[in-house]
C-alpha cells in the first residue's frame, strides 16, 4: 500500500492531506481516493476487491478483519499501556463513519513498542463478535508506530446507561459528509471510553475498510462499555449499517489476555 494513500485512509487528513468523500465521486473515478465503496449494493463489502486493483486484499487477503472471537488461546500477555491525553474535539463525517482526529502525543505501548493514536471512529453494529454475538457499536482507535506499523484497539458498546463522553461527540457530529470541524472549547479524552476491565483479544488482521491492508495488530477489549438506547439510535440514524461482515480466521491464532 502506498504510504500517502494509506495515511488518508487512516484519517491523517488532520496532518494536512485532503479528505476523501466517497459519496461525492462517481464509481468510474480512477484514483484511490475517489473510488466509491460502501456497505450496500454494487459497492458493498463482497465487491470491494473488484472495485480497484488497490483493493485486491479485500478479496484475496488471508488475514482479514473482522472475525468472530472464540476458540482463543489464553496467554499471560503483556498489558496494553494506554497513554492518552485530552485533545480538542476535531470531528469529521467521511461518508463511512464519524471520525475524531487526535492531536499527536497520545500513544499505546505494547511489548515496549509505541503506537501513536491517529483517530478513532465508530461502526454500527459491531464488526467483531464474541462467540457469535455482535454488539450495538464498535469503536476503533487507530494507531501507527514510527516504523509505520498499525495497531487498532476495538471497544464494544452495548445498550445500557447514558454515556456522557459519547454524547459530547454526538452533540457535534456532522449529519452530512464534510471536512474536519474543530469544536471550540471542547476537548475529549478517549481514555474515558475504555472499559474498566482491561483484558483483551489479540490477533493479526487488517483494516476493515478498503484497501483492507494487512499486518494490522488488533486488540479487542473484552468488556463492552455502555451507551443509552437513544444514543445507539442517534448514531444508527446516520449510519444504519457500516460494518464489514465476518472474515475467515484461516490459520490465525487469537490470543486472550489472562
Ligand atoms: Zn473501523
């Protein structure tokens, strides 16, 4: 994958690049930024691999995400060390999800390697499942190491009590695709969206959107957080279904922290 393009898919638009709006471009567009993909019809996940040679891994990849998390191997894994700081609330609707771009300086450390937090975004319903059970929402915290290695933390949300942190995002989420908005005087700390139990699943996967690049380190938190029914519905009203179907595990092993 070309680094410049990949950066755009990771939401590095905050760093100065242009923003891709798939909805604004015809399907015949030829550059990677402009290829229309989505979740229904001719541009739905089962066709992603046919939409562009750059999307081939979506079809041919053997380490694709999401997966059903079961039959895991329990290990005494090293802990995930979250070092997240508050960031001004910079939010975009990129046509595929609501995304919050993070100011540089927050990081995840695993086995001594540091991954900088770039952005987080939402899927409805969840993309991963635990023993065949989906959740109402899944939040993806996308990180990149200095060497360019990707690590994504997945957090499930299920219907329950009102979530004030999510609400601060929902209150300003753009209804239509549009460039990044900075909300004056509002900051957010994604660490407040982490579950209290820090056990997690770990496996090697991919991006869940085109170009479906592999060699992504996945950490999916086992304990879901909660959001009210109304909050789930508020997101679902904008994105009724922005989740890729489950992918085959193939020969991969899923680890579960003890
Ligand atoms: Zn995602």
